[in-house]
C-alpha cells in the first residue's frame, strides 16, 4: 500500500529537504560503478566465446555494460534537467530513519537473541518510543505477539526460526 | 469442448473440505495482506510461500492464488475508504471511490468495486479456461530460440508500454537479470559476481528480494507521512448490495469495454496498471455526463476495477501456458511452481492436468467465495486499518523478517531483505519500476539458458532468432514494441514543428 495521496500539513510547511536531482545523480553513479565492477568480474572469468560455446561471463558481461549505459543515460538526463523537485523533506527523512535504524538494530540482534526475543523487544520499543504507549502495554503486545508466533511456527507448522538464550532456557 | 470436461475434473480435484478450507483461509489472509500497508500481493505470497513447501502443489497453489484474489479485493477497500491505493492499479479506483465515501455512499462504492472486480476476474478466468490450453499446445513446438524470442517480447513490451523513463525500465530489468546470474553458473560451474563472498555463492533468492523490494520499502514510504491514518467508516448491508446490483445492468457496455481492455492488457505483461487507467478513461469518454466523473460516479469505480481485475487474472494466462508471468505476483507464483518441483511451461498442461485444472477451477470458486467473504467482512477489515501504525509497522516488519528467514533458513537473507528494502524505497521514489526487476530475476536463469542454447546451435550468430517464420515474427514484434515509443516521439516532433510553422505562416 502506498500513501502518496495523504496530505501532510507539516511536510508542506517544512518545505526544505533533499533534492530529487541529487539522489538521481547518486543512484545513477552507483549504478555505473556497480556495473563497472560486475563487467570487470565477468570479463575475468571469460566473457567471450570458448571451446564449448559462450563462456560463463558472456551473458552477464553484456548485461552489465547495458545497465551501465542506462545508468549513464539516467545520469545525463538528471544532470540536464534543472528539476527543483524534492526527493523527501527533512521531516520525512527523519521519520524514515526513525524506523530504518531500529529495523537494522533489530536485524542485527536476531543473530544473538533469536527472532522471538528480538521481535518482542522491537515491537515494544517502537510502541513505547514512536507511539508513546505505556511500558506495560508495549511489552505485553510484543510478548503476546511472539508467543503466538512461536506457537504457529515452532509447534503448529514445525518451521524452526532462529532461537537464542531465552528459548534455550526452556529447552528448545 | 474438451476444456469443460477437464474443468469438471478440476472441480473434482479441489472439492475436498481441506481445499475449501484453504481457499477461505487464503482469501481472508489475502484481504488482510491487501489492506495492510507494506503487504501487497507479491510479497504476501512470497512470505507465505515457504509455509506451503510441505503441502501438495495443488493445495499450495489454491492457498496462494486465493491470497492473490483476496489481495486484489482488499486493495479496493483502502482505495475507497482511505483514499490510499492498495496497488498501483487501484489508483484509478480512488478517483471516484473516495468522493463516494465522502458523500456517505461508501457501501455502494465498495459493492461496485467488488462486483466490478468479480466480473473482471471471471472474464479473465473464462479466457484462461478456453485460450490457455490452446496457447500451451501451440507452444509445445517451441525450441530455445522461440522461447528466447517470447522472453524477449515480454521484456520489450515492458519497455514499450511502461510509463516510467525507458532507461530506468531497462536498468531495472538488467539489474534483475544480473541478480539472477549471481552465484554458481549451472553450465560451467564457474562462480559469477560473488567477489569472494561465500554467502553470495548460492545467489539471490527472489522471494527474499521481493519481500524487501515490495514490503520493507512500502513501510518506509508509509512512515514518511507520519503515523496517522484518516479513513471513512463503511457499513455494507444486504439492501445496499441489492440496490447497487440492480443498477449494474445500466453499465453493461462499460463493463464489456473494461473486460476487453483488461484481458488484452493483462496478457501483455505490465498491463494491469495501464488497463485500469484505460478502463477509467474509456468510461469517461463514452459517458453521457463526463463531468460527473471524479465527483463520485459509480461508473468511475466499476470501470477501472473491472479492467484491473480482468488484467490481473489474465496475467496468469501466459504464466500457465508459457511459463512467463504477466505480473509481479504471477512471477512469485511461478517461482513457487519451480520450488514445488513443477516445470513451468507448455508441458504443464499435458503432464500436470490435475494441477492445472485444479488451479483453474479454484479461480472460479475462489472469486465467488472472495466476493461473498469480502462483502460480508468489510467493517472488520476497515477496523484493522484503525490500529495505530506504531503497532502495525513493527509487526509487519517482523512478519517480513520471518518470511525472509524461512525461505532457506538463513539469517543472512534477513540482511539482504533489509538492503533491498532500502533499494526499493529509493527506486520507488525515483520511479524505477520494480515489477520488471522481479520478473527478470525470476526468469533470468531460463532466459540465459534459452539464449545460450540458441547461440550454441547457431554458433554465435543472432540470425537464429529469425530462422523461421514464428520465431522471426515474435522477435520482430518485440523489436517494434521496443522502439514504439520513438514513433510517438517523432510524431510529436512533427506535430510541434508543423504547428510552429502554421503559427509563422
């Protein structure tokens, strides 16, 4: 689902943000660098015509060159267009990072705490700090959700998910 | 009418309590998936796909295709009540659906939307029933060059018909094909583009990529506007439904028009979005009172929904008959076929009769069940949207993480998912299309195999793609589609210069 149509009063007032043009240029540049690396790697394993037909790098090498050229075209057209559109306002970016940073911390913690404990903490913290709910309600929501998850995945479907110290205490 | 007896067999296959139960569960899950932000058709199916590995392919596809129908229905709920299009092809539904809801006619708007969806979908299924077996039988003669030509046609039509800048469509497609090539090369055993990483040896799993690109990115876009949703409430009772249905015959021609446009655009990949706008545009152009569109005209809800669902359903035709998906969700379903050990393509119709006709029969039943369920449970799902986003968002992210992990049981995949979430967020904002990327990722290996085998036969000459009439005409049509935007551009130029001349003359 997307929320393109929602009116954001604050966003309109905030006004300033990161320009779309600069993001376009950066993305196109990254595309070109990535494709150069991929083309180099494919050329290394052989992108030509071997004894048994096309070599392993034949197809991807040509693709990488093609995508690189597209990147160049995007770069040039973004450079020439003097577009003053915004990619996102600072407020919007701040909100995105308020979700993105906890998400990355959450993903990192899965390796150590297991997915159930990490998810419970993630939900609880997000509710507490972003939603302003009481500690009790936040914790209860996180824990109950994950008990249900545990029941569905481990006990009903017997699909094992990453587990950590807490589950080990109970012998899982 | 051999199809009818095969179809009857199909109904025999699916009419077990277990399958009917799965159908209901699928539709309910699908509506939830369609209503919630961050969970659309493609990644809803992707997340649940791993749970079906243990089921029989027929039960699994019934469950997953019903999620697809449910998600299609669910998209209309958010469009009408919240002015938030659930999928890109629901955008046109908001034009008249939301004004109707504001006028207090939410129930009528939803009934129109659902009925239109149903009629469109059933038309699409009828088309599949009678056309798909013929297309498949025809395609049995295909060799590698023909298959490459059809793949090529698919990709070219994305480029030719896509509304995004052409360079971006091609870049997204190329990236998808490159991602598919990462890892061990199946022919030579060489490691490609792994840069010494052991994790990359097995390549990128398309399910993980889909969950990131569609799910995580959508949450990031949603959160930009803050944590609040503002929606209209809806109540549907039998009286409203019957009253709306009584008026449907009035829009008979509109519906036919939308069905034709939808079926045509659905078989052509990437057409569902275009179909919904075309359906809306045609209804408006032929209407006696075009000014009432955009202010809450029921015809403006009916037309795009019918077209979009005819297209969404018809998109399954090339997937079944040729092994080439017409939409992102169809691509995920196709990936599922391969995981369940079925080889997608024309052989499916001869070797897996029970599976194919079971699926087609479930399309009929699924849409009927879907219509009844969605009409009777709208208030429930509208209530789900009232749950604050600060609770829903972390839960959806958790479900996505679990979905990414269960594909192969690797924590590394959760990182890949997060990475593609960020990529998807940036791509969406810069209008790089995501559907061609996913399609390319799913088809990449088979496209490359077809290309290599053709090249082997021809010893490296591209002439092989014009070696016979069939192959040559497909390739030529593909190239014409590819360069078709240039014609429009030239025409505009000529027009512009002519009008400039007449001004000065």
